[in-house]
């Protein structure tokens, strides 16, 4: 998800991790659920996985020489 452009604290929320990207006072008082951000991240991840499993005909495939 980070490669898809999502911030580390959003990825941590999706994974339900508490690694400390948000720490100190902010970790105590920041109780935002990031629901919209998590939804966008999961939708982007689903699209990414779907494209890996089902490439579209317009994807450019270059055959490498040996």
C-alpha cells in the first residue's frame, strides 16, 4: 500500500498495527478511525491485486531476449 502512495499511518490502521508512526501525545489524543482513508487504501489494493491476476490487453508486455 505504501508503494501505491498511502501514508504509513493509514497502512498501519488497515493492518491494525500499533508500530508507532503516530507516537507521543498524538498517539494518546488522535482517536480518528481513518475509515475513509482505509476504504480508499483497500480499494486501491483490490484494484492492484486484480490487475496482477487479470492483466488487461492494453498493458505493455515486452519480451526479453536471452
